[in-house]
């Protein structure tokens, strides 16, 4: 449980969340009817929320990796309380939050540990975590992610690559 793990998580997410794209059929590229694009995995609605207004496509293209990392930390890592989770579980929750939203990730975690699935990471969720080994929680979360991605597996996306990255980087090395 350390803030240093955030840098590692940002690096790992960066492996699959590359540069600028503006695929017409990707809903994350659109904001207020305009195709703004996505950069470093930051969608148009997320950038709009971050800057407090509708972004222009040129702003999305100009988004730096450093700024994207600030967004990831504030909107995803901090939301899932990555600094307070055991290594491995912190990355699992961060990755889940990036790809499905922090509230959905927290709800999945809460279902795994038997807490009320309200999407808010509070004291009850924290206490419920204490009753489970992190590896057990991670494996259950992976099953939840797999179910969530099942429809995407039939499209041209590559959830199997993401799942392989999660499997490789999620579980802490054996001591």
C-alpha cells in the first residue's frame, strides 16, 4: 500500500492507452456532437470534465502524457483509493476504473467483499476488504471484468490483450 505504486500503474495503463485517435464509431471521442477524439486513453467527456468546458480537437491532440497522467491519478487512482490498497489490488481497481468507470469498479469490489454496492469507497468497504486475501479479490474482479468484456470480444476490440496484461501485472510476485 503505497503512493509509489501509482507510477507503476500509470506506466502499465499507458501500454494499452496510446496516442491520439478519433474513430467515428467510438462514443468516447464525441462531446456535444463533435468528434474531439481520445488521447492517451483520455476520452472527450473526461477531458471536458477536467478542463470545465467543451474541448476542441486540437486540445485533445495536444494533450500530453504528463497531463493525462494527472487526470488518471485524480479521476481514477484517487477515486478507487489506490494508495490504500494492497499491491496488485490497487492496479486491478485502477485498470477496472479506467476502462469501466471508478464507480463501477468500486461496486464490483463491494460485491466481491460483501459490502453494499453503492459505488462509494468508504469505511464499510475498507473494513470488508480486511476479511479477504488480495489475490482472492483480484481473481474475482478479473472474472467480473471478463463478464463485462464478453460483448466486446465479439467486436474488433482486443479485450484478450488487456486481460493478458492484467493477468501478467495484477498479481504481486510470489515472495
